[in-house]
């Protein structure tokens, strides 16, 4: 724990030095990405994937330069986008010509653009799990001569004792469901079935080594093992059945928290990862990997309500998902600071307690970690890339490119 606190104090000094050296002090929140940590995380993900390619989950980055940086690493290939409009923009920007949209799209304008461009349609794969998704594509077409690549999104949850554990995504669960939907695709003019996706969020996105929660963590790890065992059988059976219907180019699975387990499944040809590059707060406390936080945002102290407290401007960058303490940003550097129970992270001010608060002065920077990867960059236009004690480059976020998806 002592070494952990020393590292965070060094981080505080490094980031402060990097920002202080800029020609002009940036407005807050000031977002930074530690390139050394980012690159080390990329290398670790490749190691964990065991030779299977990693598709970059753009939702977890939302900074074009970081998507490109990940793709430049050996072992990464292709993008997993979160909307079709985003996928089209990434393709038009030349960032990737292999993009899978992770969620079904009913965006008429974007579908029209896709079906009007044979080159875009050859680079982008849509996700479907219902014939209505095919109907939406056809409704947006002006002609049927552009073949649309599609992948099936299959439910990857665990069924245990009549309960479903995992994200509530696709209605397609068993082999019969998958084959029936596959036949709907291949029998329909203007579509080509090329892939399958199974995202086991109950494995990839749940902490399983939380301090002070030994019993719960053990239960979570057992549920993850049961889920992966059940899913491996189901993937194999569905893969064998789909081979009789279409030639599948890829089978995507997993996420940053389940890379090794997912990559070990013979049916899976590629894994997805994005959060593992930046490691937000909800990706602490995993048994499968050692986190190296790479993304931070800095806020300046604007008040000293009393000698033992410090209040920073803004701070209420709350993450999506089920509302709870784990969706709040974490005061990270200097170490030892805490949000208050009454105010938490506020829209215009965030009071902080803890022993370092007494040492902070008005104007000092406090560095936070966002709870979820990528969402931080919806709040800033500029992202400062840092190596050591220097800002090497300032790059735009999606917002800085005037894009919101």
C-alpha cells in the first residue's frame, strides 16, 4: 500500500509538471492520457489474448488518435464501433476499413448513407438479432444492389436455476434461435452473413477481487467460471450449426476483463477490448490483470471551506449504468482524498476531505479517475497526451471534432 501511495504522489508531481510547462494553462477539466501506461496496457492485452487479434472498442476511447494508436500495436485489428454514424465517420476519416458496429442500428440517415456506398458497405458490418433490423436497412435503401454485411448478436448470459445472469442484449440464445435468424439473413436479397458476436458482460465487466469483499468476490469468480463453461459449449454447438448455413468470417467475444478466458474458446476468432487500454476505476480489483490507470482529469482547488478541506471546481462526471458509489469519479492524486457523503462529485463544485486536503492551496490541481472508460472524453474537447513530465501532443476527442454519437 505504501508503494501504491508513493506512485500516486509521483503521478501527481508528473502531471502537474506536464501541465505547468504548457504555454497557456488549460481550462479544467483538463484531460490527460499517460502514454507509457496506455502502451503497457496494450502490450498486456495482446499477451492475454494469446495470439488472437483484438478489435478496439471505440466507445471506450472516443479519441481518434488513441484508436489509431491502439491499431498501430501489433495484435490489434479492426474497430468495434458503438453506432453506425460513428462507424461511417471513422471509415471516412481513414482510421479503419474493418469496422463492426456492436449494436443494432435503426438510424435511417446512417443506413441510407451505408447502402448508398458500396465501399462503405464493404468496410462496415452491422449487428442484427431480429428481422426488424433487416427491415430497417431495407426501408433506408434506394436500391438493393449494395450488399450489406451483417453479424448475429447472440445472448451470452448465464442461465442458472431459471435465472438469466448477464447483459440483457439479444433475444437469440440457443442454436435454433441462431440458425433461424441466420437463414432469414442468407435468404434475403442484399445481405451477407459474415460474423457472430457474443459479449459475456457478466464476466468481462464485473469486479471479482474486491478488498473487503472476499466472499462476494469468490462467488463472482465461480459464476464467471460457470458462465464461461456454459458459453463454450453453446458457442461450439452454434458454430457447428451455422457452418451449414453460411461461411462465417469472424466470431467476436469478450471484453477487457475476460480476454484470456474468451480467447481460450476455440469458437472465438477475435476478442474486443477498449477499457483495458485506459483502465477506469470500475476496472480495478480484477483477478485476471493488474490495472495501470492511464486516463485522468484535473480540477483546480477554488475554495478552502475550512483548514482541513479543499473544494475543486466541477467534478460531477458521473458514469452511466446503475446508479451507485462506483459510478462517481475517484480523487486519485494526491492520494488520500475522499468525496463527502453529502455533496459527492458536484456539477459546479466538489469538496474533498482526507489528510492531503489540508496541504492543498487555491489554484492547485487535483487529479481524478473517471469510473468508465471513454465517457470522460465526452466532457472535453482536448486530450493531453503525456509521457513522463511532458505533454507530447494535444489531440481532439470526438467532441473536439464536433462529433457526438
